[in-house]
């Protein structure tokens, strides 16, 4: 068995496999360390956007968090801790990058090609997460720029940020980076395509006495954990699913009050104010972001970027902005053709998964499986994400392990979700997301990466976390066909969920 990725998704999946008594698997990781996005993202002030007690495995609460909103370093340490404590280390194959895979219909096996050779596996679990491939902006002449170019997800700690610095983007990474870079830069230019809602961040150092109490009485950790989980559920359902006016308005007022307090210039405030409702884009929190633009050496540029040259950036209004260092806070490829999938995958009957997603809506049964990919499971697949990142991991891993253990119990070599179950789930998710904020507001102005090219929002699951937890563990086994390569000889055309518009 092969698990792809050693971020929190891969680590959590490996732990679930071991706890189910499954030990014949390897975890393939392209890098030399575990940690996923918290290994790759090392930009200044990188950290989580939710209180840390809700951002960890349910079975491994951590009493030692030093900040209510933990920094990247703490998350990397937590990943290493889980690898060691739960015996994942022997399964790791680091510095092993997957370059492609295909399903062998004759043997009911996946053939996985890597930088260190080929693996054959009965089952494959894709646990590489949704935010792993940095998105590069398409700017004419960018290759000619003579200064340093840094992407937020591949931070260059040797590059200087003390001269004339520019940041492209105002998303969640930029909100953390911009105040830090402003402290060191002689001049800072921020290129904003779309303003973003930023609410205050109630961060604080966790007192040593409280950490000591958590270590002595682990049950105490359940208090902040449940507070955070309930808050996330209210936020997720009140904002994303049902667009409850009082919740959305409250958060907008929090952001607006912070903006008025930190930016005295009314014209600048207007340029920083979004024209869409809160929730259309990724949740962002900061106590310093807005006030940074009130500093004399910081400029906000809202004109579209037209091109780059050796010395800077030219915008559509004809202005040329000379810079020494360019920071790309342009996010990740999520629903682009190059990330669906990240490497060539040929499923049953030689179906190319990239072509499949290009021709059909982006759906996976319960966010985990596809009819065209037998014996394959996805962690953080379409329509799997609820309010809690780690709950999503545990849900999907539980779903995959249930299928695998049932196949082994039956002596089956092939597990495939039925066309009927796949279509039923996709229709339900697409219908239910119609009540969300994304389709009942002016989110089209937000230019959010939540939307795929079909106008759907497959990143989020339009259900409560409780419903997701139950369904991912109690789905009818009749929604799958457990068979063998002999049964597969009766070949059929792969099913799709609606043609792409």
C-alpha cells in the first residue's frame, strides 16, 4: 500500500492505518522532512488562522502550545512528535517524489513511478493536501526582473528585504507577511487586486502555568478544544453554509472597526474595503495588517499589473514602480489543470484523471473516491472539508481504512465506488451548496480560489461537521463494489458527473 505525502494528511492516515492493524504500507514524501505546508511555508510570522486547540489531531492534543495561534515552527515540531510517538518513521520514504501512476487492470494494482524507482501497491491513498503547489502569476517580462523573486511558499531567507520591496497579493499569507516586511523595508509597495476582510486576531502567549496544568491534567485540554470546535462550527455554518446575516454582519463590523481605528485616511480606507460579503474568501486575521498601510514608507497600488522589466513593475495606469525584491504572495494552485492531478494518473481502462476532471464536474464520493480510480482514496478531496482541517483528515482516513479492511475481509482485490452512489452524492452536494454564501452574495467580485472553473465550490462540504463525521464512517458498504480482476473483465465506460460547462 502507498500513501503519498507526509504532511498532516499523510501522517494522520498512516496513524489510522497502524491503529487498524495495517502495517504493510509506505509513505512517499518528495522532501527530506515531514510537515507539508508547515515545512514549506517559512515566511515571516507564518502561523495558523484558528486557535491552535482546534488545529490538531483529536487523539493527540498537545499541552505545550506556546501561542494561542501557533507559529509554523510549533506545527513542524508537532508533526515530528506525532511521527515518532505513533511509529510512522519506519514507513517513511523521504526524498521520494511521485512522478506518475497507473492502474494495472490485469493485476488490480497501482504502479507508482517515483524518483527512487517503481512501487506496486494494491491500494493508494493521496494525502498531499490541497495547498502544496505554489501559484506563479502570469506577468509579462517577469523573467527579466533583475532582483530577487520570492514566493511566499518557498521563502528565501538569504534574500534581502531591506531595500525597495514589493508584495503581489493580499490573501492570507500576505496579511502575515506584509507587516513583517514593512518593518525591514526602506520602501514597500503592495499590489492589491482585491481587498480582503481582516478581523482582529485574539492571539496571546499561553502561560507556563496553564501549560503545566494541561500536562498534569490532560482532560483540561478538552475545554479549549471544544470551545474552538464549537466556534468553528458556528463560523462555518453561519457564514459559509447559510449566510446568517447576524454572523456575517458581526464579522464585517469587527473588520470595519479595525480598519477605521488603524487607518485614519478615509480614501485609503475605501481602497482597503471589500465590495463583497465576508466569507467569500479565506478567513484572515491580523492586528497589524491595516495599520501597516498608514506608515509613510508603505504604498498601496490597486491598478492592474501590466508587465515587469529589469528594475520593477509597470501598472495599467502607466506608472513604473522601481523595486529591488519582489515577493509573490499569490497562493496555490487548487483547481487548475496542473494540480488536478499533480502528476499523471491513469485509472481503470487507462482513463487519464486530468482529462476526466477537465470534462466533468469536480466531485468525489464523500470527498474520497472516484469510479474511474479503483483502490484509490483522496484525503481532502472535493466536498470533504468542513470547519475543522484535522477532522477532515480523520474522516477521510477512516473512510479509506473501512474500505480497505472490508476488502481484505472479503478477499477482494478491487474496490470501486458505484456510479449510482457517486452521482447521488455529487447531485446532493451541488444542490446543498446553493444555500451557501458563495451563491447568495456578490462573491464573484472576490476572485476567490474557492471557485472552480465550473462555478462550483468543491473545496467545502455543505454539511455540519457532525453529519460529515457520521457519514464518512457509516456510509453503506453497498455503495462500493468489492470484486477482483476477473470481475473487472466486464469493462464499462467510466462514469462522469455532468459535463463541464
